């Protein structure tokens, strides 16, 4: 029996970023286990990249995930993310597939670089309910 693995990146709120192979046959269960959530939501980013996130992250006390939030803002979706996020690729018809080398490099680059002024301004707006984070962003 041939098992297809889906190359993804797991982004923890503590800035630990690891590559994760998900099993195509049990993708939903694998994502729930990796994020440690009951339900997940999908945030669509540029370049056919999807972020799987905890749908209840804001209300269940999950930690603000600043790296994933910055990534989402840099790749066209100004969303605040709580808890662990999983980045995967998506086909035009919505099927979850493994990240390509180009997508992996784009994510790593977006996470490694200091956000530009426009991205910081959008982040400040999105994160206005979190003044401590906003003051930290103003200082990077």
C-alpha cells in the first residue's frame, strides 16, 4: 500500500518552525493532532499556500502566534493567529498537497526577514487589542 505524505511546515507560537510530513489518508486527523485543537480553520495565503489554524484559538486561551500572524500578513491575509499553525500547499481545486521547494523557501524567507513598514502598519491595526505586542512591533 502506497502512502502519500504531504510536506508541511509547523509554526509554533514560540517561533519553533519544523517540517512535518502529514499522511494524505488521515490529513484531517493529523492536522488536529499537530495543532492540538478540536476544529481547524483554513487561512488562504498567496502562492497557493494554506495555513491550517485552531478555529477556537482566540477563545480557548491559545498563545498568540506572532510568526504565523506575520507570515499571514506578508502573504496577503491580514489575520491574527493563535496556537500552532500548519502551512501546506493547495491545488486550484482545493486539494491539500505538499509544499513545493519554492513555497517552502517563500515561507522561510517571510519568517526570517524583518517585515516592511506596510506590513508592520497592518499588523499594528490587526493586533490593536494586544497593546504589548503592538509596542514590541514598533521596536523591530
